[in-house]
């Protein structure tokens, strides 16, 4: 036991708590959602344990309670393990609880990503500690900002009280996902296809939704909405797929949606209520990126429902016409959790540029197949294929000869690759070494040597397989770029849109993900070639028509556009506007 | 054969950043010349508004036939303000006793509503889509008002207003100008929409002038493309702007946790300083996004008028942006109608997205040496935007206007004196 002098503020720990994890009680959905005891519905979540400083400030997340609208910086909230399970009666008034709530939920999402990917995962900015501002400003928005290394949670008055986005589990998980995905796949914010423009929002909604559906408290409460409470058995006839969707999921979405007009609630509700229709994806309405993400969410939710229902059927009836309530809840929680692993792990199997929903589907199928080759028990992959097909999306992988299952990425084929000039050990982590491999094999791998090419990341990963052994993989990501004038496009085999001026200067992007197996051999090469006309032509046509060839969108703008279903016009650049302003200018 | 105007004179006054056009239709006797004033407002740059009002009064001989207020932005209607009483610019224009005042349908006071009023926010009481939409527009004015006030407190040491402050203040409501516009006409004001009669049809006073209204589209028309698809979405949008109005009013004036300890500005811990500076900038930039969005909503309520006189076509689109234009441009026959436009008032002071590519490229009289397309642009650089994407006027557009048409630009006036007079 460490002794500590009174008043020694440098000292943090008195007795180090050596448990690897700890439990926090957080808002399960949103403060407006009440449990059967009429109190705010809460959930207990397990997150990595650490020695916190007041704030809380930890090794990956720090809360700085600064309100920009009112220019108030509150002192950091005290941290004490004994408070972790405390939930105040009056949520609105307890600033320390707000801080604990955002801290714990962000850490849970981070830990979930790390578990699924089998490695440490960084934020999208340089540095390690993401700043959370739980009362950042008065506004109907919450967003992640890479430049500010932070998530800002707005609050706003409604009907005499304040709505705090920092108390919405779904909003917190959504924003944390942005911060992580932007680090893993930074090019997804660049203009490309409607699919890619919609991916970030859709994916963040999927992670947020599956995160809450993997909480027992939430599923139990959602079932309560639909069935008689506190019974150990539920009538099986009340659990048709339709009833699970319309009774349980809609009820859940309704509650989230009502509470969060300004943020994602509305979009989330719309996703859940969408009925499958393979033609939707081609309609004007769903070609708009603001709505297209809903299709992605709906496809994954369709799979969730199908698997959940399949599991309920497998449990069988305990008494005539009745099934076990615990079993029904377990089925949902385990399904959500496994799907969460699949969708996160799929990021590693996606091409780094110009993502299409079909690519994401193939990535999910391959990611799961690698660890669970046998899909027969619960049919996850089958349900995903069906869920996507019901909205008109086919796997991006062409069906290779002799593939084990439809929709999986194929192996690199019969190409002869040169491994002798690179070292096995360095290939696991060193971008220069992987680049050498890429360059030596550029012809075999179809990498265009005219482009600027760089290795963005090399990640060694450990994943636990169904046979109990570790699946050891290395994921390396490269991107390519060529800057040219429009009249030179034909040199890449790309068609120039007819009314595009010849002298227009533009960039063409490409790249790939290389997955190496445990012996360092290339297992998958998931790519978008620079000169792939089938992909590049429609992309260029679309961007030219939209007038959107340059510039990344901020998450703040993405959210606003989604609520109002309207493009946010390019705003004047405020940072340059205020060069002589002490507040902004002093920042860098 | 009915009488025809012998010529048309267009006066473009230099109002700095804003619009003010006086159209004069000349007739042989016994008919008298008729004058239509399109917009009179400013929001930046130097402008002698009183001098301009006096010149308008003189040029029209104390009598206007009509006043058009294309939309409610300050840079189009501030000159109609009566603040300052009898000598105000608004009073001078009102004294010219226009027969009629034309405005977009969105200004119709009968349908106006307040987004934060309880009945609109209660979902059980369904308000009409139109009411919800108009309530949203009013809430946008209120949001802008609050932002403008707050941004004024953030001025830099030099004290010059930021882009945010300027943009916000252009979007605040102009109650006395609005009231003046409502009451100055001999007839009650006319509220226009795509395809409606212009209200300028008058065989006795203004013969030989055909006016087509090309915008703004009605809700039914435009929602096919953008704003909302069903009542639920109108409601959500109205709720959003209503809440945003409440939020904006609170910014800078609330303290969530008055009893909680906080740091003074000079005692902030080291690790928070980089962040708090960034947070302030992020907040402003986020606010600017919201204000830019509502600004473009209001621009898209602009009246678009096409005058046809003596075989010549004059196009006055206010500040209409792509969403407003796209309805008209997709209607049968409209592109043909616009092919041979002779004079184009450059939309929205030369911003990038107010002169859609498909509109500009279809003007058949571009690039002619004889009988070339005339363009008139009222603008002032340096008021809005600095980057290539956001600058008003946009460099690429100005280049195209200069090289492909006969451009008159208020920025080219020596010592800022005007008006620029173009005759057809």
C-alpha cells in the first residue's frame, strides 16, 4: 500500500486497483427512456481498468468540461471507484455523472474495436488521448473533429429542460465510431460514390445500434414494451419476425428518435422502419448520401432480426406455446455482439478507397469466414447475404472458381510473388519493408508505377479462431494518387465526362489492402485499381455532375445535412477569416 | 397593334454588397414612361443609400409603377426600412406610390407562423406543410439574430466584423422594411410563385411587356427534389429550427451548473489550453455552417422574373441558387425560353452556385461580337468568403462573365459613383 502525503496533488493513486477491467453504470439508451422501475434505464458495462486522474482523464480519453457558448471551463470532476455504479436521481444536474457516462461509453466502444480487430486501435489524429467535451456548446449537434482531437457534445433547451447529447448512449457510440473509422480508413471522407459518402454515417449508426442491442438491459426493456413484463416465459406466437421488428425494434427506435431530433435519432428511426425493397437503392431518394446510409443500416438490421429469430426457434418451446425469456434476451445480445465483431473486423478487409456497400458485404463475409469457417449453426453470413440482397446489394467479390462460399474475396490467384527480397519480421510492422514488397511485385500485383504510392499502415493482428487457436494476420494498406488534366484521363483507360473542360486538373485515387497470413504469404489483395474503368468511370461521372470533386466534409456538416436532408453549402473558411483573432489564431 | 415600349433603361446602383435595379420602360406619347424598382438593400461596402433613394425618386419622376422585393435578405430590402422617419430611404420610396409590390409567396403574412409556438411543436396537432415551412423560415431569422449578437462579442482586436457576423446579420429580420413593403403599394402586395401571373399585366399603363415568373417554386413543386417529402419531414425541420432558435437565444447567457467551480481565464490548467482555443474556433465554424445553410434556404425563396419587351429578354433572378432554379429548368419549354436571353442580372452577387452551369451554358448569345449577351453584376469583393470555393464574386465565374458576355460590374465604377446605365 502506497502512503500519500496530504495535499500532494502530484500523487494520483493511493491503492492501485490491479483488476484488468471495471464496471460502470451508464445511461442505456437516453434519459427519456425509463425502465420498469420508472427510473432512467441504465446498463452496467465492463471497460478496461486504469488509474484515472480527475476529469476523468485516462490513457485514451480525457474529459475537459469546457462550454464554448458561455466560455466556462469547469474544474475536472473527482474520480472515485465507489461512484462508478452511482446514478443520480436528477441526471440533468450531475455534471460528474455526465463526465463518467461519456468516458465509460467511449472506452467501451474503443475496447470493442480493439477486441474485434485483435490489436490496439488509434484515433484518427496523431496522439493518444481523445478529448471529450460533454457540454461543449448550445447546439443540436454532437460531432467528432479530427483537427480538434475531440468529440463535442452539444446541449439545447427543449420544453423547459435541457437535452444533453452527452447522455445519449447511441450518440456517444456513433461519434466514437467516427473517430476510430476515420483513423482506420481516412480516405472514406473523400468524395467518391454515393455509397462511400453514406458509409461513415451508416456504419456509425450500425455500431451504435448493435452496441445498445448487446446490452441485456436494453433488450429486456424493449421486450417489455411488447410483451407482458416480468414473466419468465413469453408466448412464442408473440415473437414472429414481424413482431420483433415492429414491436421491439420500432419501439426502441421510437424512443431514441423522439429524444434526439437534432442529431441522429430521426435517421436511425427511418432506417429501422424501412421495408426491404431491392429497387430502393436505385431511386433518386436513396442515391442522396444523406439517406443512402439508411439502407446499409437496414440491411444489417434485417440480418440481425433473422438470426435472432432463428435462435429463438432453435431454443424450442419450454411449455406448450411458450419460450424462455432469458433465452430470447440472450439470443439478441449474443447476435448483436457477434455482428458487431463482424462489422468492425470487416474494416480490415475493405479497399482503402472508393468503397461500395457490396465491398463491405464481401469484407464482412470474408472476415467472419476466416475465423468461423462453419456458418451452419446460426447462419450469420447467410443472413447478411440475404439482408443485403433484400435491399439490392450484391457482394463486391466476383464469384471465384471453387470458392468455399458465395461473396468471399478470392485469393490472389496464380500470380508468382517474390518474397525473397523482404524480411519476414519487418513485413509485420514496417511500412518501408512492405513498400519494397509492393514495388518488387508491382507487375504481378497490378500496381500502377506511374502513381504516387504510399503505405498508410501495417497492422499485425491476433484473432481467436473457432478452433481455439490464434489467427495471426498482418494487414497492410496502400493508396495511390495521380494528379492529371482531364484530357489525360484516357491514359488510365478512364472516360472524360463529355462536358468536362480538357484543362481541368483533378486527382484519381486507387489503393488496396494486403492481408498476409501467419507465414507472411499474401492471402487477400482487396483493391481498387487506378485504371479500373468499371469503377472509375461512374465515380467521375457522379462527382462531376454533383460538382463535388474536391474537399473533405466535416462530421459536423454530415450530421446537419442528415437532419435537414439538404447539402450544407461550402462555408467560408473561418480559420483564415480570423487570423488576427486571439482565440483562434493562438491555437496552433 | 398594341403599344410597345420604345426602349428599356436599366440603372444598376452601387449599393456596395447588395442589389438595386431601376427598370424604365419608355413609351411614345400619349403613354408615359413606367418604372419598376427591383430590390434596394445593402449589407456591406460603401453605399450612399440616401443619395440613391433621391436619385431613384428623381429618375422616376416621383412615381414608381412597381416595386419587387425578390426575397427577405437585408442586402435586398434594407433600403425599404423606415427607421429614421420621413427622411428615411424607405419613406422616399413609399412616397413614389408604387401601384403594386411583388414578393415571393413565402412572404405572405396570412400564412406566417412562429416555429416555437406550442401548437406547431405538438405533434398531435398537425399544421399544414406550408405553415411549418414558413415557421422554419421565421425561426431562421431568429437564429441569425441571436448569432449576430453573439458574434459581435467575438470581434477581434481590430473590431472588424467576421464573416459569421456579416452573414448572420444579413439573415436577421427587417421588420420595418417588411411592414413598409406590405403597405406602400396602392393595391395589396402580390405574392409570386413559379407560373403565377406576375401582377404587372396592365394593358393601359405597361403595354407590350410580358413578364414570366420562374421562381420560387411552391412547396409541392420543390419537394419533389429537395426540402421535404412528407408532413413528418416538414415537422422535423420546423422542430429543428424551432429548437435551434431556442438554443441560439441561450448561447452566451446560460450557466448550466452555477454552483460548480470553474477556472478563471488566466488559471486554466496547461493541458486544457490548446483544447479550449480549438473548441472556441470549432464552435464558431459549426455556427457558420448553420448560418450558411439558412442563408441559402432564404436565397432560394427569391422571385425569378423574365421580362420580354420588343423581342428582347431580361432575366432577373434575385439570389436564386441551384435548388430554386432546378425546378424551372426542368420544366418543359423553359430552357428554350431562356436560350436567347439578352440581359442577365447575375444571381447572388456572383456567387459560385447561383449561376448554374446548365443555365449559363444554354445562353445562346454568349461569345458573340454583335448583339452579345449583357450581364449586370452588383457586388463587392471581400465581404464574403476567402477561399476559391466560397468567394463572392467567384473568380472563375467573373472570368467567364468577362470573356463571354458584355459585363457591367459595380466594382468597376470610378470612386464608387453610379448608377451604371444600360439601354436595350
